C-alpha cells in the first residue's frame, strides 16, 4: 500500500468515493488508507491505476493554473517595466529642458534619450528629408543649440553614412547645414519614388492617425517639390497625367521607361501613347497575315477558324498561305507574359484588347439537305442532364462536331454562357460548301453520372434546327452506339448498357413525309432530333404517403417554379461579399509548378469558369497560387490557396445559428421538405472593390473571382447573413436554416403547399438556385444537422454512435484494458463506476484465468450503452469551443467530437474507419494528418465557423497548417481545412484514450493469422580459459591485465 503515500489527503478521499466507500468527516490520512485497503472489494492493481489517474488529473489541472499565473505575472511585470522606462525617459527630457547647458553629464543623458525617442536612420525604408525634420524638432524641443547637432546626428546615422561624412574636410563635417545638404543630395528620393510612397503608404498599428497624416503630407510635398509644382494648374495636370499612367498597359510603360517619370503633361503624354499605339497596331496587322493551322481537320463537316471575338473577320475566299514573310520570320519575336485570351496576341488581356469589336451578322441561311424517312428507323437519342435540366440529344456518327439547336442555344444564353465568334465552312449533304459565322462555347454534360465537356457550335439566327451530338462528344465520353439493338454503353464498362430515348412523334412532326426509303427534292430540315426537357417532378422516394391527387398538385407547383432549379444566371442582388484587410499590404505568392498534363486539365477548367462568368482576367497586386486537387472520378478540382489572404482578413463576427437551438425549435410534423442550394457560394457576388483580392496566378495569367469562391475566411458568415435575410420575409412559414440547408415543416398538405410556394417565390426574388438532386420534398422523415426529424420526434443519427456500437467483445486482457480506460474517462457521469465495471476489471488482474461469460458480457454492453447515452452523449453548444480528439493506428482512424473542459467533457459524436490498402503505406505522421482532415470533414457541419481545437498525441502534426509549398495529397489536405482555422495541440496518450480505442477496432481477419514455427540452433561455446588465452595474445589487453 506504499503507493497510497504518493498522493494528498483529498486524493485519498476522491479515491474512496470512486470505490464506493463511505467517507466521514475528520478522518486522518492513516485512517483513509486503512479504509481503502480493508474494503472487501479491494484490488491492489486496479486501485493503484485508479489512484494514479486521479493524481495525474490533479497535477494537470495544477500545471494549467500555474501556467496561467505565470502568464499573468509576466504580463504585469512587462507593464511595470514599461511604466518605469516611460517615467525615466520623461524625467530625462524634463532635466534636459531645465539644465541644457549646465554640465556634460546632462548632455550625455540627452543624447541617450534621443536614441530612445528617434530610431536610427534606415536608408532602405526612411525618407531622409522627413527624418532630418524630425531630428531637428527633437533637438529644438530640448533646447540644444545647432552648433552641437553634429554629434547627435552621427549617433543617429548608420556607420556607412558616418564614414561618408568623415571623408569630407574637417570644417564641412562640423557644419550641420553643409552635412544636411550633402545627405539630401545623396539620399533624397526621386519624384516617382515620392509618388509611390504617397499612393502605397499604409498606416501601421504603432503610429497615430496624426503621424500618418504628417507622413502622407511629407510624401506629397516631396513629390510636388521635386517636380517644381507651384500652381494649381500644374498640380491639376500632374494628377490627370498620373491617372492616365495608372491605366496604361505595362508594355507602354516599358517603351517609355527612360523618361516615363518626366511625362507629367496629360496631352503630351496622350500624344506619345497614341503614336506608339498606331505603330503597334500596324505591326499586329502585319503579323496577322501569318495564317495558323485550321482549328478542325480538313475532312470534317465544319472548318471553323479560331479568332478573337473582338478581331476583324477573315475574308472567306482569302487564300491560305503556309509561307512566312521573310522580313518577319527573320526577326526574333519578342515574347510577352500577357496575352489576349481570345486571339493569343501578346501585350493585352482580352478585356483590354485594342482590336475593334465587330457586330454579329444578322442573316444565317437555313441548311438544305435531302431527307429520307423510314417507318421503323431507329432513334439514337441519349438521355443526359445539362444546366440542371434533363434532356435527350441525338447522337450522330456522321457529324464530326456537336451542334447546339435553337432551344438549347436559348437555354445556354439564359444561363449566361460566354460565346466566341468563329468563321465556319459547312459541308452540306449535297457536297456544297457554305461559309457562315457561328458561335462556340463549351458545356458540361452529365451522362449517367459522368461529366463530359463538349464544345458546341451554335447558329443563332437559324430556325427550327435541333441539337446534335457529334463524334467529338462520342470520343470524349467514350460511348459506343449499338443502333441495331437500340442501346449504347461506355467503352470502359460494356456490360452495363443503356437504351436510347424513343420519341418517334418528334421525328414525324419535323421531317417532311415522303415515300419509304426514297430520296426526293431538297427540303429544309433540322440537323438533329429535338432535345426533350423532362419537368421537375417528385421522385419515387418522395411523398410516399401522398395520394395521387396530392402528387399531381405538388408536381404542378414544381413545374410552375421549375426555373428555381435551373443553374446559372446573375448573382443575388441582396448581398455582396466584402474582404476587409485593414492597412495590411497586398499578399502575393508565386504560382505552384504544374506538369504539362495538369496544365491541359487546368486550362479546360479555366475555360469553363470563364464561360460561366465566375472569373475574369485582371491585373492585381494580390496573387494567390492555384492547387489542382484530383477528384475520385479522375477529373480535377481547382482550389485557391488563400491562407495568406485569410491571415490578413479582419474576421466577420456574424454568428451562425446554434445547432442545438435549431434542433430544439424543430417540431415533429407530417410534411417536411429540405432545400439545398446549388453551389451557393457562386450565387453571391464579390464586392467590386474587393474582387482584386481574390486574384489567383497561374501559367495562363492572373484572374479574379466575380462570384464568392470557396476557402475565404468570412464566406460562411456572408452566406448565413444572406440566408437570414431570405428567411425573414417568409410570413407564417415555419422554416429553419443553417447555411445552405433549409427545412420547411408544416402540419398538413395544403399548408405545406402554401409554405413552399412562398419559399419558391423568395428563391426567384433572391435569384437563388436550388439543387434538385439534393432536395427532398413532402417527406415524413428527413435528415437534418446530423439528426432525423420524424413524426414521433427527433432521433439521433445512428452514424454518430455506430463506431461505438460496432465495438466487438474483447478477446484478451489488453483489449479489456483499452475498453476500461475509455469508459473510465467518463466515470464522473456513472455513479459507482468501479462496482459496475468490476467483472471486467477482475480480468486484468495478474494470474487471473481468462473467462468471458454472461456477467462480463452484460457489463460490456451496459458500459457501451453508457457511452452512447446522455449525459455522456449530448447536444452541441454553439457558445463553447469544439475539441476533436484524433488518433491513428496502422490499420484504422479514430476521432471523437467533444465539448467542455476536463473532466466535464461531453461527447457529441464518435467516428472511426479502416484504412485502405494504399493508406496503410502512409508514414505515421501522414496517417495522423489524414485523421485530422477526415475528422474535420466528418464533423464540418458542427465546427464550421466555430473555434476548433485538435487534440492529438502526435507531436509533429503541427506542420500540417504551415506547409509552404504543398503538393499531392498534402496540398489536398492543407486546402481542405484552411477555411476552418483549427488549432492543433499536443495531448499525452493517457488523455487520448477514447480516440485510441476507436482507432484500434478488433479485427477478425484471417490474413493476420500466422503459424508459429520452432527453430533449434546450436551456438558454438567457448570456455573462459580459451578466452583468457586469446586476450593475453593482445599486447594492449595484456598490459591492462598485468596492471591488476
């Protein structure tokens, strides 16, 4: 019982209480020890471990309190030292003002004080004129005569400047006026530098606004003084010329670099810019004579020539030349990093391309083809989803390019797709060619869950033409057509076949009726079968308890507000996202490297974002790098590394609703619908002045987001503010919302129909689009915020506790110990825990025979039920920080979401999963990092926009949030958690027992079973006498032995 002497009296009292013993007041330490050891159920090993955990817990709390006390004491000491230093400086200045000329001692003191008040001059950061003005004011303030200023000045200048002063003759080096003149001449800033300081100067936290105003005034006066600006007219011309310069392309500045700072007359500057632009345009026309290769192959139906949408159209009959002009090819072409995205010409971005815009032609001829019809001709229409709508387009192997029909073109135009003008030579069925001007754009098609990017050609003025999927689509989608059987399949999975969409009436209505299999005269016909839009209706899993009449009513409502589910369009006008960075300077980082293959994938993604109007080219002092994160389906996700921008962003304190409050408000009703917004962030516009802060840099230039991107610090707060505005206008509608998850609850069907009508009307008013695939309508059981809301009440999602429920019965002592450690972590909430757990704790005793029977099984299940029931398991509290304890083993991950301080911790949710075969090859640190990322994604619904603490027993894990150049999976992990701002702390393994248990589930896997083989090896033996003889043969060892 010696171990009982290692604790204090109140530790013994706590131990006795935990063991279920009756403790009376006035007991001494010896009596407490005797009470514990004489108990009938006393087990020395179990009691020793329990007592040790009690002492460790007390020491940990004491250490935390001591650290807090030391921090407060250090803060008070720092304040005291500051006040002492301040008093000493003020006293020194006061003495100098009174006794400036009394003694050499006072002069030395003033010199010391000057070095504290005025820091040394820094040629790289300080302006010499402003510095000397401050220097003179300080010395005049303490009544030091000008004849004594040189020694003080030398003490305030760096050694290299002092050496320059010493090199002057002795008389000049003692004259302050001459030394000042020399310094101003040597270190005086140029007018252009003064202008840069005036425009870019930011207030720091250490100076007052009055000081900041004085600095700006000094920079402005320095700028105007250097240029000899003395009248208002001269100042006006200077400001106008400066505005022109700030809007001039970099190439122009480079051309006039030798005297750019001297061009301060606006009309003189404009004349030079116009003259240079005239020469530049002439050079562009000369270079444009070089004809590039055709955009399409020569033997295909369409031959469009790629041109900038703002460029001059090429003459149709102009002959193509493959020979370059010798005068052009002989000169080395000057390359520029800035190029027009449309025509690829250097020196301009597309929005500032100087080539004149050309209006679209208004007349496009109808296409005349020979039409033939057969009564049993097969249809080859493929069902797909585009722009949130279901459609059926005709796949035609006779067309090399895909055509956007009249209706589809209108749909793309309504969704703000960006089109590019092209000159196209079309080869008709009779072999004749026709030159037309068409539009092209790139569209994502969802074909049975597979996203296919297809470039469509549209004839805007053509009437009654239909959409056609050409061989470019078939190749991109890897689709194989079986016309005879009326099916098609993906080449990578030929066993899974799909049927063509059959709608023969459309063919009969649009094609002229002629004799079977006979060719008649040319007729105007559509180039494809019509696209068929399927209305938004209830799915089979929705509204199961509705009558057929109620389903019809609800389908009519969905059809009436079908536009609420169509993606695209303008952003909502009710909010704009602001990025407040205060006085922080713009953050800029170089782009991350990309492989050639990734560059091609990135370029396609870039074109898609440009076409959808999400981004545009820009020139910005901000630049965040791009990371390409692979998706499970083989495509890529474009992610922007905004970590540095987020670090300088002022937090938005707009609160997210507390989940426990939302769940308490949710009432049990028979009719419930959940609405999820489609790419909600991209439906919010970024404030125009802050758009440049979202700029990202890539191999193809610099682009900025027009819509709110993912990864910004205050994006959740902005979106929640929008949703709260949206919900505030719903009258007599019981609706709850958390970010883009909206739930509507009604008592009866008619009320639910009326409530949803209001919601859809608000969606239309706010120009918000819902994701039909993620919406659930008229259900009597829905999942919301990790819980199920049913007619009977709110149920806990089984996934929250499934990790604990799946814990199998232990098979050895080590597994029992691990399970008991986890349960004892929450022993505070279980009265008489030691008595309840005794059948399991007995199994951990030494020399105890392993027996697992009904008593042990009952205790095991009882403790498991305790872990997944209140008060251990509780609802989240949005006012408290969230703590995620994580751990990883060689084959599994474990995490638990908790709230509260030790020992008052409550579990919100458990989670665990096995590692894949590839993940098992990760290093220990990578597995621990994977656990953090996985846990944050698992618990994102709880912790988003909340204070998060990650508690891990792996010390090196802190590097995850400080990766400077991420790549591969490290990039994916770092960017996944950047917007959550978790704080990673180290916690000892003894405090991480819950996550440890979850990360080491018992596995019944035969592949880990191995046979035990016995090997007998005869090792040679040597006698001590033989060893002694060998040692005596060594001279050095013999000398050592002889000494003894």
